[in-house]
C-alpha cells in the first residue's frame, strides 16, 4: 500500500512516499518512507530534506499507520530508520506521543537481539507496532 503527500516549507514542495511492504513473515509489513525520486518514482530514504515541518511529516506517517491498520488490523508494522539518527528521530516521535499511541496500539523496541515493550529514553534499533485488538464481553 502506497501513500504520497507533500512537505511544504522553506525548501519548497517535496513529494514524500510511504510504502507498506509485506515481509517474508506473513502478517509483518515494513514501513518504507522517504522522498520520492522523480526519475525512478521510488522512495529515497537517504535524503535529508530539512524543510522545517518534521512534526507534520511524522504526524502524516502516523496517520497512515492508522489507515493501514484499519485495512489490516492484525498486521505488525516494522519500522527502522535508514540511519541511527533517523531511528532516534522515530523513537523521539513515539516517546513524545506515547500516551496517545498506547490508546490504540502496542509498540515494541528491538535492543540487544530481542524485542521489549517500548520505554521512553531507551535507544532501540527498530520498532514493531500493532493495533490493539479490542475484546468485547457480552
């Protein structure tokens, strides 16, 4: 599933892409994100745009997680930055919005070769996110 939107800031309009790709493990999807390479149409996750709207960009990515998990509610979403700095940026975005995120999602961080429930102020190498499945009692 693809999402396309624009970053709009001091460096002008920059087209961004988000692509959810199913991984080898059924039910697990990689979240790919970056600038659109207008020659190939593919995601370039190595460009540093610095367009002054990073909070808006991360909010848009978060919105697509909601949209994607509306369609695939049992999906696990794997997130890792193309660099350690980007993974750190993702961690900070998660930590800053953790209360809201935990209302609808469970989130885990990968560290020391194992998955852990996400905690603030811990440097993780990657993240797994899944929509919480509500249980109805009649």
